[in-house]
C-alpha cells in the first residue's frame, strides 16, 4: 500500500515550473444536447464538473490577483491531467463569464484509485438463501413497484486489486464502476492535487480552491431532470425515478427504496434515510400505545373522583382558596379549576404510568433493533470492514500550519497551526465560551420565569374572580391558564431566536478550535450544537417539571424569587397540565416552523435563480448548467437533519409521561420529513459527492444517553410532577383508619384532606390581600398540596405525617421504576444480538470466498511459477553435466 501511495498520490504534489507549458483542457462548444452526460464525443462519461468565472472578465479584483488566481487554476488543471484525468471545457450558455470544466476518469485511473481507496467491488452473486419474513406479504403492499425500480442484485464483494482483475465480476467496463463510485474516486483525486507551494507548504485540494473563490462550484451531475426521463436512451434516469417513487407526496405511506437511494447518493445519505425510516416505523407502535393511553384518560375522566369533588358545588364550591399572589390577588373558589381538573384527568391517569414504563422499554427495543438493522446495511452496502482512507487536512487548518514539531512516530518534522501551549489556551477559551453561552440560555429561562411571576399579578388583577361570579369564560381563562399559555408561546419564540444565534456561536467556537479533519470538525460541532440545543429546548420543560411549585413556602410565609417576586405555585392538580401545554406548543410549533423553513428557503432561492436566468435567455441549457443553478448541500451535509430528529427524539422520550400524544405528533412530522428531505435532495439541491458511512456516527451515543436519561425523567415526572403518588397513598393508607374515617379504600374526601388549612389572621402585612373577606369563614385552603398541620395544632404549618408518607412513596417509586426498567433494558440488550445470525453467515461466506478466489489463486500461481523455475534449473543443470560429444 505504501508503494502504491508513493506511485499514485505523491506525484499529484509534483511541482510545475513556471516556464513549463501547462496542460490545458480541451475546449468545445455546447452540442445542444441538454440531457447529455458525456463529453462531446459521446463516449467519455462526465464524472465531475468544476465551475469558475473567466478571470479576464472579472472586475472585482486587481489585475495581479486575477493573474495569480488564473495561474493557480491552470497549475491545478494541469496536475489533474498529469494524473490521468481528462478535462473538457465549455463556456456557459446563459452567462459568458462562467466556464464549465467537465472531468472524466478513464478505466486505468479508476482501477488504480479503487485499489488505493479499498473500494469493495463484486466477486460473484450471493448464493446464500435468504429467509422470507413472515410479514413479507404485508410489507409488499407498501414497497415500491419492482417493475419500476428493480431490486439490486446481491454480490459477495472484496476490496479491489488490479492484479486480481480476472476474479471480479466484470460484464462491462463502462458499468463496473457505477456513477456514484466514479464520482467518489474523482473527488478523492480532486482533493489531493496540488495547485501551489508557499513557504515549503504544499497547497492542494478542491475544497481550498472553492474557499478562496478560484472555483465557484464543484459537483457530480444529476443524471436527468426530476420532471421527466432523460432523452438519452443510455441514461437510466435514476433521479426521475427517485422523485416519482420516493420524493413525491403520493408515496408518503410507501417504504423507501433504500438500495436505490444508496446507489445514487452514497452510503452516508442512505444510512440517514434508513435510520429516519426505521425510527418512524418504530414510532408507529409508540403512537398507537400513546393514543390508547390518551383515549383511556378521556374515557375515564368522568369517573375521576377527585375531579368530581373539585367540580361539586357542595365540596369544591365550599372550599375557599388562599390568594396566589401578594395584595392584588383575592380569595377564590376551588370550582374555578373544574375544567382544568377534568383535562388533568386525561393526562394524569393510570395510563400515564403504563405508557411511561412502555416508552422506557420501547426506546431499548428501538436502539437494539436499529443496531441489527445497521449491521445488515453494513454488510449489504459493503462497509463491514470499511477502512476509512486518511482524511484530507481541512484547508483552514493547513493555512495556519506555521509551527514545526517533531512527530514521535515518524521522527520527522511536521507543520502544525499551534504549539502545545497555544492548544491549551484555545481549549480553555472555547470551554469558557461554551459555559458562558449556556449560562446565557439559562438567563433567558430565568427571564421567562420572571415574566411568569410578574404577568401572573397582572392577569390576577384583570381576571379577578369574586366568589359569587358566574361568568363562563372565567372557568377556562384563569390567571394560571393565561400565564401558562402566553409564557409557553414566548418561550417558543425565544427558543427559535436563540437557535439561530447559537448555531452561529457554535460554528465560530469550532472554527476557533481549528479541528484538523472534517470528521473532527463535525464531531466537535455536534457536541456543541447538541449541548446548546439541549439546554435551549429542554430547560423550560425541566423547570416546569421539577422546580415550579416545589419551593414556595406557605401562605403565611411565602418564598420570593430574586427577593421581589413571589415564587410560582402549581395548580391544585399540579404542574403536569402546564408541562403538557408547554410540550404541545414547542413540539408542534417546532415541527411546523422547521418544515416551512426547509421547503420555502431553497424553493425561493431556486425560483429566483431560474426566473433571472429565463429572463436573460430562451436557449437550450445543458445538464451541468441546470445543476449549477441548484443549491449546494453545504459542508455539514445532513448535520442539521440529524440534529432536528435527535432533539425530537428527546421530546418523545424525556417528557412523554406528561404528553402521551408526543409520539403521534412525531410520527406525523416524520412521515412528512422523509418526503420533504427527499424532495429537497432530488429537486432543489445539487447532487452530493457520494460518501461511505458505517453508521450514524456520533449521534448513536447521544441517542443512548437520552434513552438512559429518559427513564429517570419520566419516573421523576410521575413522582414529583403528577399527582398520582399522593392519590395512591391516600387511597391505600389515609382513606381508612387509623388516618382516615372511611370503612373501605376510596378516593372520596381526597381533595378536602390534601389541601392544607391556613388562618387568614396569620397573613403578614406584605402579603395580605386588598380585597375584603366576603364570608364568615376565618380560614382558606392552600392552593398546592403541601400537606401541613392546620392552625391551632401543636406543629401548625409544619409538614404532617401524610407528607412524609408521600415523600417516601415517591422515592420508593423512582427507585423501583428505574431498577425494573433498567433490568428489563439489560435483559433485552442481552437477548437481542447486535448482528443477526443470517448477517454473520453472509460475512463468513464472503471472507471464505475472498480467501478462496484471491489468496488461493495466488498460491497456485506461485506454485506454478516455482514449478517452471525448477524445470529450468533442472534443464540447465542437465545440459551442464552432459558430455560434449552429445
């Protein structure tokens, strides 16, 4: 391999003397064949297209700068030709300043670099029998018609070697390397060809040339228009088929043609859509169970005893609640919360507990079955033992390599952008910046909390309700509801604005870090972006779930936020309904906003480009010029698509105990997301350079971390946010003697026994309400269930025995639920192997064939050659010892 690298790659860095005549592309005119994918001779396929602006027509740069740029481009193109690539240049039809350089890789170049890149190519047909699934008849209903997109033939493959060319399955040299593989090989060469040398540092690669503006674009061609098949009978029109059978909205319930997607776009795109499709299919099960739990809550809400007591005029109507804020708030009837208590019965039911446990197990099944599916794709797509070629250094890193250090392994000097001390300073600065911006996110959450506290006073004054009031609207538009809804909407707007800001911040910090390769860059950016988005999206939900209403004191001794604002209290039913409202607004709003943004932005840009181009000319436009006017996919590729789905996965799993409809919303969104992403790729974006990928990369451990955290958060939501544990403790212990007065276990009397009593004469002047007391009662009830001794008791306003029973039950519930689910997760992980037996057999069979076809043939050849050599030696010896007369 080292010898091959010296022979193949090192010459690409060869210097070109200034006075030497440079090789230049062949210049041709456009032949008015808009769908042609070949050079003008109709034989050589276009594997890549480079676009630049004619330097002689540029007016934005100095003449000396234009001359330097032209020289670098000419050297680069000459080196491409020296490396065996063939170039053909054509001037733009619509804009005479633009030049399109078409690149073709001949057979010898493809074979040489396929060996260097360890590209796996077919040896023979897969002769292992595949077991038919029991659900094949059902899935066939949702598959793409096999007469339109034919299934890909399965082959056993091996890393290509030129010396074993005869052992590979070659029917036609023109089709042995498919267009995606050809483009990947050409991009590999383009990324490693030199264009200049400065201070003994070689400058190379198409990425750097794009960054400094010498080239305006570099991309492989789409094979046809997405609207109609190619007029060229030799073109398979795969883009058109993908649009019609995959990206079109009519296929929303069809399975994706993953092998066809991988063939056209490469494994990296294929693995994303495979993961997204698998996640969406698994969401179907979660959505069905979630809807079932929601319907169970709807059907049983009328039998909810504690809600009936709230709405009963003889019970809730006689319970007077203490003011929820200082001075301006007044006393109110518990019956005002009747409607919210009915809604709460839907979400805070036994079905919620069942669903939370189910989701803890579901996420384990999802991750384990995805590992199996991923292993199958690794084998089918030839990435099982994929050797990642050494990545090219990023141009930004290369440009700053001004320091020299000794490499401990090679014992040679190499250039680096900073010293060890400089690297330490950079890491310290970047870490500090990350914490600073995270604290800024938390500050925005504090701002929302302050808004809640201050606006609640306003709503309490404007929506004040006297005990004798009868207006129907006030049953629904309570101060708590108005505050919750408006705060959730503002929180959503703030989150979306901060997303835009933090995206720029994360990129700036990562750029300052200066990662060496693109993979390092993406991994570093992934960590920062997910950290920012995690805090941004989930912080308000964590506040409502675990902090709001937990540290409020009691009416006579409230706790103040920032020394000024009285801490928020939960509704008598708890904060679960508010958490549900927050989740519904954020999840639903985020899905709508992202889909509109993803559709409109590229569509508007392309429409503007097409309109301006059409206004200038009505000429026939070639395929390469059509593709140039599409949007570039961007350096980060599918990064933002993964990020969006992982954040959604967090909402579906972390807080699902409060919102069982979250999987249904996610399912609907993902059905649209798959087709929108497919539509964007096939119609609005240039064709991506196909890339290899074994798995979903850094997102896999992030998903596993979310899955582990989800068990804890859901257990704590049920324990501390919902009212389930206090109700169970009351039902089993405090409704019957010795604590209760009922003869059997019941929920009757729950409301009256759990709302603590407070004597209004104990109000301090700072919090005493302005409104006069309208009744003869001398006490009011505490809004939230704090379970304290009544006034006059020896330990008045201290926590009672019921409170400590509830705390013990909550802690016991969290421990039991966590351990049970984690134990089940462990069993599932152990029972379900990461690689199926069928895939293992295929891998072993392939290794055997490689050993047999390649290595054993080598041994036979060696034996054969050794035999010939031995015969020659024997003949030579025999002739030496023969008598001369013979």
